[in-house]
C-alpha cells in the first residue's frame, strides 16, 4: 500500500534537516578558510604595507599588483565546467576540493620564504587559483543542494556570515602583525598562519558533503551538456548577468581609503586593522538581522533594500574624518555590503540550470569578480590622478553608480518571487513575460 504524500514528506523531513545542518557546517568551515586565506584576507594588510613601505609603491601600483590575483576568480567557469563534466576519482566536487586546498597550503608555505614581489606574486597566484577552485566547487554544492532543499538564501547567508567572522579576526591579527613586526616578518608570519587553515576544508569535504560516487558516461555527459546549453539559452540568466555586473561596477575605494587613512588621517596600522574587523562585524550583524527580518522579503524587495542601504552607507564616507566616525561608517558599510551580497548571490543561485550548476554559478560569480576588479582599478586611478588623492569626489561617484542599480531592478521582472524559490516553479506560478523566456 502506497503511503500518502504527507506521510512521505514527514518521513523525509528529518533526513532533510540533517542534510541542511551538515551543509551549513560545511559552508561555515569553507568560508572561514576563505575569509582567512584569500589575498584580501589575513595577508592583505601585511602585503599592502610591505609593498608600500619596503618598495615605495603608489596606490595604482598596489592595486595593479593585487588585480593579478583576480584572474583566477574571473575564469571560475572553467573550473565549474570541468567539474560538471569530468568526475575525478569518482566525484564531481569532493576530489577537486581536496586537491585545491592542498595546493593552497603549499602556496602559502612558499610565501614564507620569499621577499621579491615577483616571487611573491607567483606563490600567491597558486593560492589564488586554489581558493578560486575551492570557492567554485563550494558554489556548485550550494546551488545543487540549495535548489533541492529550497534553502539557497539560507546557505548564502551562512557562507558570508562565517566569511566575515573570519575576516574580523583576520583584520585584527593582520593589523597587529603590521603594528608589532617589521614589514617583511609581518608578511611571512601572516602567510604561515594562513597556510594551516585549508586543512579544515579537507576534513569537511570528506565528512560533510552528501555526494554520491559517479563516473564518466555518455548519458551523464549528455545530461550535463543539455544543462550547459540551457544556461546559454536561458535569456533571463543573461539579464541577471548584466544586472550583477552593473550592480558591482562602481569606482572602488578600498586601496584609496587605505592610503587616505595612512597618509592623510594618520591612523595607526593597528587601528586600520581594527576598522577592517569592525566592517566585518557589520557584515556579521547584517547576516544575523537578515535571518530575523529579511529572510521573508521577496527577492525584488531585498534587492531594492540593499541598493538603498549601499547608497547611503557609501555617502556616509564623506563624514570619514576621525577614528570614531570611521568606526561607525565601517560598521554600516559592512552591514550594507552583507545585504547586497545575500541579495545578488541568492538571485544568481536561483537562476542556475540543473546539471550545469558549477558552470552557471561560476559564470555569475566571475562577472561579479570582473566588475569588482575593474571598479577597484578605476577607483585607484581616479583617486591618484584626476582627484589628486582627494577622497570625496570618489565617494560621490561611487554612490551614484550604486544608486543607478534602482533603474535596473525592474528589468529582472522578479514579480513576487521568494528568496530560494526555484525559477522553474516561479515561472509556472507567475509568468515573467517575453523578455525572460
């Protein structure tokens, strides 16, 4: 006798909850390691200070140097398509994750022995590729399980909550290293600390990812190829891609702000590190508030809210005059950035077609990385040359670009789509019109 659907759902619920709990733990581990291990993580301030003090580099030179490490993040679709099509040792995700994190460990241990910028660049490039591959595969796990369990928004929020908890720690430790050690020693100690972190991801990959063994077969490759083709044919996915590029392309202030705090405001390196931690605390607060207040918003309303808070928090940098003001503004900027991240990545995850999750999500993440990279370089150029190291004009332009995203939201035609709702279900319940088909 067949069980009624409600009985089946009740029987499956404990297993679903257990899977969700394991995945939340896994995403927490991975993003703690990313918060520490990316070039913008623990090593960021020691590296920037080293290049500025030891080699007397300008903001444009430092930004150009750091831009090199964005290349592995821009070509993330390559890693996604390989893992979608070619299982390694029987797994599409697990094996690649283990190898990538071993490579990250090796790269950071290598940095501890280097002093020349060119040599450091080669070693950090290895870590950048490793972290980008790990992030891509983690994104594929998120999309696969987020769509299956209708928990995309929850998983995105979990990732960035723990990323920023790690970033808080990284900012404080990085600032203290720079304050207490000479530039070269601070760089090497930071690299040694980070080198140990990826081992945690390896353990999480082995024990927490619910992935069945598979093999390369013609039927599976055909299904993956159909999923890949649907990614290119889904017009709404291209609209989402265009939106996230324009959303994230606003002249960046990160390097310019560092030079402004160091040279104009005369903040200590320890306090600059503390401000980074306060900004990350804003991200954490945003994640916690999201769980309580914003998880039930429609995706369109969440996007509009994130644009509003992002515009206001950017303009607040016009009041970035002293240490107390800097602390409040950094916290608010982190809070706004968290809402923007959850909104845009949930949007991206919900529109990825099945069987090409790694490729599709990586495409959208690469677009975000490309936009961010271009914006950072444009911001540093404007700050150094046309604005003659004056921050206010850069702030106003950046805020204007963020506010422009309001105009773009209606193009998505989201209607009343809920966060985490699969696009197939949403299109059946509320047709989106010719542009989205």
